[in-house]
C-alpha cells in the first residue's frame, strides 16, 4: 500500500532563517506531487506541483521554492523565512495524468516563524 | 487561472438536519470537482467527487450536484451526525491538468 511521510511534524524558526521541508511517498512510482499551505480563512493554497523528476510548476509567486531530486521525494525550501510563511504545509500525491485523480495528503508540517 | 469560491465559511446545524455547502468556479473548462473532509488535527480526505459530464452523484447520506451553466456545485449532507463535524473543502480541476484548486473551506458543526 502507498504511504506518504512528511517531516518535521512541527517547526519553529526565526525570521530570516532557511527552511527545508521534506515529503516522501512509498508504494507507488512516478506520482504527481503537490505542496499546499493551509492558513486560517484561506483554505488549501496550492504552492507547487510536479509531474516528474526536475519538473516543478509554481502556482503562487512567493518566498518559497520546491525541488524533486528523486521520483518519490519532494522538498519545499526557503532561503530566508518571512513571518507570513507561517502555516500548515501539506504534501500530497496522486497518480495518472489529466483530471479525475484523487489526491492523498500527508500528515503535514506546522511551521511557526517568529 | 481557476478560482473557487466557497460558502458559507461556517455552518452550524442540529443533529438530523441537512447541511448544504456551495461552491462556484471561474474556469468553464474545469471538468472534475472533488470534495474533501478534514477532521480536527487530521489530513484532508476525499469523500465524494463529480465529473463534468454528470449532474448529480450520491453516496449514502452525501450527494453532490453540478450546474455547469452556472459554474456552480454543491455538497448536500442529510441526516447529519456529530461525526460529520469537520472542515469541508470543494475543489476544481482545470481541464487537462493534474492540479486541484481548492475553496476556502466550510467549518461544519453538528450539535447533538
């Protein structure tokens, strides 16, 4: 069966510090991978998605970047965190191309920037 | 790009009553509309979805309707129970993409 991991589960970082959040998927090959941010009153905001190694689509201009160094690994990064980067970050995966594909979410990382 | 609006942001109902959550989308080419439920402290999970070639779909106490002309879709929960309390998200998938654009969520509270 497929599983998705995210770490760390929680993170408190000072403003201006770097960030690296990791997401890995097990039990499937060539998944589509997604990074979302969940903030109060803003729902699930799609940040990045990837349909293959090295292929990253950015949805929202911001202080963050994403990379996919391996088929089942997706990393969210920042060189310098802002207060507005605080939130709950969710990674998700799906398989197949086109629409109609259920997305499965990871447990999330709660990031607090102070 | 696609934009999804969701109303209401909060909804309180008595156990046994019905609940309706409404969403509108902007891209007429979007062709897939799932609904996710997120219980407190847990990850979102798919509860029902509908494709653009279907007007209504039911699964036990939940149903989704789609009006393509109005670019509007709704989630209906009948005979609500306390365990239905959660945040519900609608989403739309733009045509020929692998992404979902989510609404802002509805916090449903079912009181016993």
